[in-house]
C-alpha cells in the first residue's frame, strides 16, 4: 500500500471502491438477465451482457490490486499482473459468442417485423417498469459515487470506471425507451436497440481481447505523452543519451523501462540521486505509470568542468578560498582526459549580498553546468542541496591551489 492510499478513508480506497462496484454490477446483471427472460426482451438481455463486460474489467482490476501487493521474484520479475489478462481473455471469447447470438436474434426479429411475420411481444407491467427504473437509479448513484472518489483521489482507474458507468446509464436508458415504445406496439424498437447494444458489447469485448493479447505477448504500447516524457528525462543533468524507453501494459497497470547513458565521471551516490529525482518527476507528471524501472550505464564525458572558490586571480597558482560564499573569485577549469583546456576566473558578483549568498553562488555555478566543485569546508544545507539536486559532485579537499586540483583530475583520468 502506498503513502497516498494510506491517507484515504476506507470507502475511498481502490480495493473497496472496486469491491462495491463488483457487488452492484453483479446485482444489476442478475436482475437484468432475469427480467430479459420474463419480458422476452433482446435489448434487456444485451444490456445485461454489457454489465458482464464491466464485471470482467472490475474482476481484472481487483486481481491486479490484490497481486500488486505481492512482490516480484526470480520466477515472476514483473509480478503477477498478467493473471487478470488471462482471465479477461477467456471471458472476452464468451462475450463475443453472446454478442453475436444477440445480433443474430435481433436481425431475425427485425426481418420478421418488417415482413409482418413476427408474433413476438414484450411482456410489460408496472412492476417491470419500477424494477427497470430502480436499476437505472442504482447505476446512476454508483456513477456519482465513482465521480466523487475519482475527483478526490485523482485515480485514473476510478475516473475511467466512472466514465464507463455513465455510458452504461445511457444504454439502460435506451432499454427503458424500448419498453416505452412497446406500450405503443413498437416492438421492433426492442430488437433495434438490442442490435445496437450488441455492437457496443462486441467493441468492449474486442478492447478486452486486444488489450489482454498485447499484454500476454509483452507488446510495447503507444503512449501519447512520449515526447513530454523524453523532455523530462533529458532535463536531468548528466543524462547523455536515452538508450531505450519501453512502455508496457500489465492489465490496467503501466510499466516504464528506461535505459540511460550517463557521464562517466558521475559518482555512484549521484547515480542513485539521479534515479530518485527522475522517478519523482515522472510520477508527478504521469501518475498513471504504476512502476518505473531505470537502468543506467556510464558514458565517458570528453570535457568536464571543475569549479573552486579562490582568493585571488593568479592563474593555476591561485589559492583556494576557505569561505565559499565570501570567496572573491571562482575558477572554472575545463579538462579533457585530464589535460587543461581552459581556465576561467570570475569575480564573485554575490559577495556583497547580505542574505542567501551561498545559494545564489550555487545557482550561478549550476547554470555554468559544472560537474564537480572542490571545497575546503562542508557547505550549508541550502547551497549543498542545490548541487545535490543538480547531481554536481562535491569534493572536500585540503589542496592549497588550483594546480593541485588539476593534477588530481589528471590522476583520476589516468585511473579510468
């Protein structure tokens, strides 16, 4: 159970919502299928089997929620999410059979009515109308409940279920209209509505069949926000290249796998920080992604930038300043494979600031896209956090001057 779910009331949690949805939908299915035999209505029978497609999706969601709590293992590295797809695939075939049967009977009835050979009539009574209105009212109240919970929890699954339930309400309303038509001897209306609903059932069954098949075949799904996802990943410092990005669906759960090439100089601790930052950014922008797997590999960076606070402008002999925010100058050294390419010494333009001096300097150095900074003393929390969030390596040293830093970087390059 995640942190967000723990804060929800019991009536707001996905497993409770889906359990209530399952009970009510089974009740509506049972009521409609019984009434369809009593009234001899094809439209009502089709409406009942439309509820059956909903039951399949709800059961799949409950199975997914239940098995999502089980940790993956060596035999099942992605967990047990595909169980719901196997169940859905089998039931979708049954849904196809039922829908085609309703279509066949509806067409036969329409032809019979058109040629004047049909003697079929709907059995209607005040009690039947009351039960149909009662079923529609329950469905409508359930839709309002799902809408309320979906808005409060911002759950994509519950929002989808609310929209599907609203669509079911329109189908049930059309069945009721068919019964009203029967009061005026328009019995053909029942067959026409049954045919239309059956076509929608086939569409729903096809969606279940296609989704389940794709998942079982481990197909990569389309993701409409792929460009935005790429932009988020590329905005992270030290990400050199996106080697691979795959998005898969396991039931209603979306899995994201990313393989990234990173700068070779990035430390192991910064790699973990990078993963955490990227994970949080993706989750914030795309809450519908259930699980994110990030694999990293290092790529040698040709040119690295190293910074240090210095006391005076004396070139590579400049002495390192002990006080970060109060440092008169900052040196930025560019190196390629340990060899000095360029040395830039810039006055500290924030030295006269009364507040947030260290934070302003850290922001400025981050904008220069440095990879590492050498310091004599540990930084305060604010300036340090800026470097950590930007994955800039902080090196605490007792070196006296820039030349020693250059020599140290040369040694590190030779060791790699």
